């Protein structure tokens, strides 16, 4: 289906998610700025990778493609999908077209996959959260700790702190245009 239909497909615990709208503009600018800021403060052997391949937990039947995966470069040397347990962190920039995919589905799926840190940046509101400390619950693994932030504050993702200053907002959400 990836070759014939536009958008992006992911397999979740609830079924297939098809985001027909490819991320553009401010979404991709946010991803770019976050990636560059992280790579300035991380050791050289750790990368903030964007794009393919997917992150797949075959036993759980879940396949996701984070906007940014923080991973050791050596762990990317694999055939096929990335093992989610090799990620240091997953970062998502909330899609204007399907925010529940990030705020609901990925908060459910990423701890199930064993991704220790999950950060969400939401250009709709200029806010976000970092989730850590996976713990078991009757409904499956969940993040125990949530640290909220607003754009303009510094945020810590795993071991690295970056600025959220100047991250773009979606213009039609009543946000001011960013200066840079």
C-alpha cells in the first residue's frame, strides 16, 4: 500500500493508521529544528534520525515511524525495521490532521514497544510533554512520569536538554508567526 496510496501507514494495537496527509511546512520545520538542536548536544555516536525504516515490535504486532528516533548509529545497521528496544527516545511532532495518533495511540504503543522516552511537541498549542519510566499496569505497560512544557522553555529528552524557543506553530491555530 505504501507504493500506491499517499500518506503514511502505521500498525497499532488498535489497527492500521493511515495518515493521508503527508507532513509539510511547519511540521517538517519543527522536526528539522529539533533534530539539529539534539545533534548539537548529543555524542557523535548518537543520532536524531528522521525517516525510514520503521520501528517494529513483531511480537506485539506494532509498527510505527517516529518523526525523530534518537538511536545509536550502530543500532541502525540492520536489515529491515529498527528494533524499538534500541531507541533512546522517540519524538513526535503532532500532526494537524490526526493529533490523537500521537496523544493517544503512541502514548499507548511506545511503552508497549519498550521505548524508554517519548517526547511530543504540539504546534497546535505550543506545548508538549516528555513521558518516561515505563511501568506495568493491568492494561499493559505505561509511562509513569509525564513532564509538560510550553514552547519557549528548555526541555530535557533522555540525557539532553534543548531549547524550544522559535519552534513554529500552526498559523491557523491562533498562534503568532515565529521570528526565526
